[in-house]
C-alpha cells in the first residue's frame, strides 16, 4: 500500500529553509504613480507605504509587537527584482545596513514573490521575532496539521528558507503555516503557499 503522507521537513530544517525571498522590479511601485521603487524617491512597496514609524492608530506607541517579514539584499534594486506585489493593513520600513538594505513589512500584509528567482537572488527573507516573540515557540503546520516545533530565537531574525521549501514541493501541498507564540501566549501566523511561478506569504495574528 502506497503511503501518500507528505514527507515534511522538521521545523529546524524548515526554519533553515525559511531564508531567501525574492521580489520583481516592474511590479514594485512608488506611490500612486506606478513607477519603480528607488531609495531616493520611492515611498511605497506595492501598496504598503514606507514610513519612519507606525501610522497613527495602527499600533500602540513604541511598538510594533508582532513579527515583521524582513527582506535583506545588496540593494533595493535587488529586492525589486523579486517582489511581485505587497499589500494589506500594514506598512514598510527601510534601513541601510553594512551589507546593503533591509526592508521590514509590518502589520497584516500579503507578499507575492517570483519563485523562479529564488535560487539566483541575493535577497534573503526572514521573520523578525524580536518584536514581542523572542524565546517563544514556533509551530509549523501543513493544512492545520502539526509538522514540527522549536523555540524561537532569543533575539534577531528567524531565517525563512523559501528556496528550499519551494524546490521540495511542500508549498504546493496546501497551506504551510509558521505559528509564533510569545511567552505571554500571543499568536502570530505566517501562511506560505505556492502556485505556478508565484509564492504568497500572508502575515496575520
């Protein structure tokens, strides 16, 4: 009798496999004009505005308190080559680093990625769990069935190896969700699905 149970990665490997995310250039828009995003002039990624701090009324002062999707690369142009679109009830934050740039997508956001560029891209994707979830618990589920679990990092980011997960076919089996639980039992979910040449990441509580 054939075993049709999906062969799933343990969360440790899946967490290792949650680190190279891609974005696509012509579809990243600046403001309402639909032009390419640039360090000097762009003020949006998809429909998510770049803002120096959370928009008034979205979160309590001094936070965000939920993990953000992080994109890091040698340049904003490199990120532009990977993201197809981004939208939702959130915003984007841009910072320059020694290695290039870091974009954080805060709030309830949807991110659409060109999966065909994952293998060649220098852009990495991660979840910044330091925003209220450090040292908590990560639980990986496929179609609501628990696959594995592990403790979240005490600080910094949890790498998302999207390239590895994409090649394995797990993201085409249904909805792969990384649940983050804080030490105070707050919950954050990151849904990951694949279809054709696209990957979708959905960040939610």
